[in-house]
C-alpha cells in the first residue's frame, strides 16, 4: 500500500501544476485568440506552461 500512496501523491502533484498553469492561461486569455496550426499551438501552450511553472516555483 505505501507504494500506491506514493504514486498517487506524485500524480496529484503533477496534476496540480498542470491545472494551475491552465488556470493562468485562461486568466491571461491567451488561447481565446489563438489562430495557429495545431503544431504551433501545441508548442506555444507547452512554452507558456513552462513559463508559468517557472513563475509558480519562484
């Protein structure tokens, strides 16, 4: 059981970071006017999430 709890804890931590990043993206309304190819949109979202994660970690 301890291993399963550890896995769940790690998953919850990752999920929290992603949800927080998406909340910031929604607040910034970055994605509402996005008119790019899916490939570029994916790169943009990844870059924005990385910057958001960096900002949260400060």
